[in-house]
């Protein structure tokens, strides 16, 4: 299984990533071992999508990093992002 996951960062941005071991990767983020998120701790997992094929997960992650994809995610997680 491959996962596209979404983290809410300290600055209220959404981080999008891909992994084959969601628990391990989330622990790495929480412990500050991921360069791109270590300055935005604490992070919280707000959602994920599971895919059987790595190619599908990569394609989805690439889409979600586009302008249209970011807009879609901000709408999907609107209540979570506005909650303080």
C-alpha cells in the first residue's frame, strides 16, 4: 500500500507527502527528522489516501501540489484549517 498524506503545520499550511509506511513517516515528521517540516512543529495528520500502486499515489501527490490541487485540499480541510 502507498499513502498520500496531509499534515497541518504550525503555520496552518498543509504539507503533502507520499510513503509506503504511514506510521513511520508520521513519527519522523513529529520528531523533527524531516527537513521540510522540522521548522513547523508541531504537525498533525489531518488525512491520507491509500493506493495499491505507487504510480497512482505519485500522480495524485503531484496533482495536489498544483494550484488546483491545493485549492481542492484547502476546501476539503477547511474546517480543520480554520480551527485553532
